C-alpha cells in the first residue's frame, strides 16, 4: 500500500512548517506499514492549465502517474490568506480533467483512492481548507474517510516565528501525536 503526499509548501529552502509536519506524520504511516513518497511541488515544473497533458512539457504527467499507482493521496499545504497554497491550487486545476472524464459518463481513474489533508497555519482556516479539499476529492472520485485530516494551527507557525525543526517536532508529538496516529490508522483501514 502506497501513499503519495503532494507537499505544497512555498519554501524551496529553509524551514517549512508544512514539510516538518509531513515528516512528523510519515512516522505514523510507517507504523501502519504504509509506504509513501513525498513530492515537494515547488521542486517540480508544473505549468498552469486544466489538463493532465499540456502543450508544454512539464512534470505533471509523471506526478499524475504516481497518483494513479498509489492507493492514498494526501494534500499537504500551509494556509495563506485563509486558503491552500498556490502550489496546491495548480495541482487541483491540473486534476480538473479527471472531473471532465466523470462528466463524460466514464468512471473516475481515481475511484477507490483514499484522500486526506495535512495543514499548517498560525491563526485559522483549517476547517475551510479541509472542507474545500474534501469536496474536491469527492467530486473526482477520491474517498475521504473519517479522521483523515491533520490540521495544526499554532502561533509558532507565524511567518516571523523562530521555531527550530526540533521544537516543531516536539510540539507536534506532544499535541498531535494521537491525531496523527488516528489518521494513519484510518487511512490504512479505509485502504483495505
């Protein structure tokens, strides 16, 4: 069983709260014997558009193939102005062709995939983003089981916060360990 995690941080280098939370969470996937691959979107060339294959060659078709080959699809995003990141939005737009396939009366190529969301922020927006992504998943054939969101809102995530990676991991473990465990267990159970 494999999970693909689309990591939508805007930070190419340096400490990323979302990347650190994903690193924290994958330890719980390992405990459930779930293999995973993290795809850091900012490191890939993904052109804007609403089709899987565009006129310009980019990395999206290869990423899409990895999604097709996995059982679990996780979106991991920071909150920017009460929404998910622009990196994630580009992927959502490129997945729009899946919705076109469904509208044409065919089965979704993503049927029987399990979805979940990982979110970091410093004030609010988790529920809004989780709802939007869950709605998107449902419209393209991805099942969102209970307990498959991990949203961490904390002032230690603020843009100017000087938290180190070890401080972030310690906070996540102390405050969100049970939530991460429940999410990993739910993903495994739903994937059987």
